[in-house]
C-alpha cells in the first residue's frame, strides 16, 4: 500500500506512527517533493488533502484520522 503524505501534516505523522507501530508495510510518498505523485493522489482521491492511502486493490482512503484507518484496514482483512 502507498501512503501519500505532506511531512508537516499532523494526521500524516500520526498515520505513519500508527502503521509502523503495528508493523504494517507501506510505501510513504511525500507529495510536496514529488509533483507526479501529487497529481496521481489528486486523481485517485479527487482531493488534495493528506494523508491518502492507496491499496493494491485500487481502493483509496483520503484525508483520514486513526479511527478511520483502523476501520478501513479492518474491513480489508
């Protein structure tokens, strides 16, 4: 899975910590330093807010908090 972030975003920081604490593998992409990734994130999520999570199956969770990622990933198991 790919996590699109902005480094200063508090929700992004929380998401990275949450995923790391649980040993969940993910690729983190800074959309502020990668304009192509930013445009891809906007295309798949229809917005510009972070964090945005893209799953291998194509599903997307955009602009979320920890409770939302827990629920989203729980449904994916």
